[in-house]
C-alpha cells in the first residue's frame, strides 16, 4: 500500500528492520590476539594502562564508538605494538537495503 509515495510497513516489519539496521563495524579490534601473544590477561591490560575495564571491554567487543589517541597509545605501550596491530580495517560492508524491508513471497 502506498500513501503519497511512502510504502506502508507493518509495525512488526518496522521493528525487525530497525533491529537489522545495525551495521557491523568495519574496524575490528584485535585485543584478544595481542593479549594471547603476550600471554597476558584482559585484567592485566586494564591495570597496566590505567584505562577502565569498561572502556577496554567496549573496545574489545567492538561496541566502542571511538577511541582516544591517549588510550590507544597506552594500549600500544603496554602490549609493545603499533596502532595497526590493535585495530584492523576489514573490507566487509553490510548495508541494509530497502529490499530487506519487504516480506518474502
């Protein structure tokens, strides 16, 4: 059904489309690999850097919106690595399209 050029979407479809609109981050953190390589724990990193456990957890899980250069520097110094070792740019890009809003026939 179209009303003034706008397609009608049921509330259930709208909720599902909002849930599916989350786009995975294209920058992936590698803290787990770096910690394993150094044979260190996540809690050690929090203590060694002085960065809160919550901030590091968000970064580790890809939930962080951004990272402060000071925080990145502390992580790199503690793990003896470069910023590119902590963060990895992927080629994956998933963008929800209007077709995904339409029910399957």
